């Protein structure tokens, strides 16, 4: 399994999402039931874990697990991609 998916899934579960229903196509708020506050916490966790900065105007575009993971892959440093 993709290490990005595994790590993001763990972050989602920590915020209260049901692990059994998390897929790449899951909508973070609508399918997983996270609140807007949870999404901000998720973004902070991603920024910390991958040493990236996600601009606030990008939050709305990162509405699915897949979109978030693609953003991470596009913005993480090559060194961190291995981890």
C-alpha cells in the first residue's frame, strides 16, 4: 500500500474518521464526516509530517484523500519522498 495513503489514513483516523471507509476517493468532509476544524488540523498534520506549506486558498481543492495525497507528492522534497 502507498505509504502516503497509509500516513494520511492514520491522520484521518486520529481525527475520528472510520478507518474502514477511507479510500482514495473519499471526500474528507462529506464521506468521512470531518468538520472544517478537523480539516485545518489535518492540514497542519500534513504540513508538519511532510515539511510543506499548504496555502489556505488551496484547502477547498484538497477535498478528497486522493487530491490531498497528490498535493503532498507534488510539493514534498525529494528526500522526504522516501519516508
